[in-house]
C-alpha cells in the first residue's frame, strides 16, 4: 500500500533500528510525493549526517548520486560502472556506502542489466536507492531485486486528484452497499474515471513529444525522433498505471479506515471522509469489512496482470459493494 513520507520513514527507521535494512529500495510515487525527501532522510539517518535540503547536498565520499546526464537524457552504463566502483571501495567504520539513482526509469536497458549483479549481491556495507515516478519502466529483473516503497501524492491525495474526489463521493453515496445493479453502476463510474485519466496521460505524452520535436527537429535526424514516439507511448502508459493505482488505493483506504474506526484508531488515510467511513464501520461487521477489503485488494493484484480490466472491475465491485444477507 502507498504510504506518506512520514509513514515510509518510520517503516525504514524501524528496519534500521533492528538491523534489518535491506540493501536495495525502489522508492516510487508521483511528482510531489516526497521521494527525494525520503531518500535524504534515510541517508541522514543511516550515516548520521546533517539533513540537507536536496539530494545533491547529501553527496559525499560515501554517497553518490546518479541522474540522466547524456544528450538523450538517459543514465548510461559508464555512470553505473562508476557508481559500482565507489560502492566497492572500503568504508570507514560506522558508515555506509550509498548509491542513489534518481529518475531511475531513465536507465538504459544495458545499464539496468549491468547493475543486476550489484543489486543481487551488493558489496558489504552499502545501500542502493532507486527513485522514480514510473517504476513500470524498469526491467522486472531490477524491480524484483528491490524492496518497493510507494509514496502517496502529498498534495492531491489525497489520492487521485479530481477523479479521486469523484470516486470518494460515489463511495459515500453507496453507503454500506446495495444490490448488484448499484455495484455495477459504481464499477462503470470507476471505469469511466480510468478512461479520463488514461486520455489525460496520453494527451500529456503527445504534448511533450511535440515540444521535444520542435526543440530537436533541426539538430537530430528523423529516425531518432521517430524512435522517441515509442518512449512517449510507454511514458503515457506508465503515468496511467500510476494514476490507476492511486484510484485503487482509495478503495483500499475506504475499507481500511472503516476497520480502523471499528478498532478505535484515530489515524485515517481519508480523514475528510471520516463521517462516511464511520457510518460504514457501524453498519456492517468486521468480518464483512475484511471480506470487502479483500475483494478490492484482489482487484489491485489482478490488474497488475494481463486480466481484462473492465471485467475484473465489475467482478470485484459486485463482491465489494453488494450487501449480502
């Protein structure tokens, strides 16, 4: 589940305190979610150094930062090799060698493959932090070697911007659930919101592609620009998947908050919807809430596969929002 920066830092701090910090983390989340802030706080904690206002200011003999620097705005194999060289150098007692790769989705495929051995068998006393808004752009072999830390958008949140607000309003309207037709109506509304954010992501990608074409059309050949069409198509898809994940988190948070209220917890993921989730908490049993939450969690997992999206949503919404006797 996606976390706030503070919750994610608490999770990582606990890992440090019990000596169970992993060697590699993939920190992801939308722009403005605090990915760089979390990385800076972790570096400060691990190496007992002052917290600076930017990742660049955290660079030292023991901390190396990689970002896209080539004309193609990619992170190249040579940059990865240079980082690995630093990681294998001896470190002073009590310190950790830390490699940070920001905009990790810009790693060349060759650079990702070159980094696999280090991710799988890191040198003793090192920590690797990969930061990206688009984790789907990374190879599966890279993602599988990292612990995922996904952050929420701290400004929009809370989740999903305007589409998220509409979803929360619909959830409040359905209350503790009704018949199958009402659940299917909610599923159609959810699918409609997904269509909107998909078009938005595609429009953003097209606009960025056109701006890039205007800038580089006179300095590069046509084949390079044509090759970039595939990049922007993949970028649009990654943005869509990230925003879809935000809307799915609303569903999980909705039932999660109701369960917390049943147990007397005051911290909620959707505090602005506390009245609606409290009503749900009072109207159905804990077992029923857990069953419904499992339905939306299963939907989140299913959508990470090649399942047919709209059908999976309909099936999950019938399970999650139909009131059974």
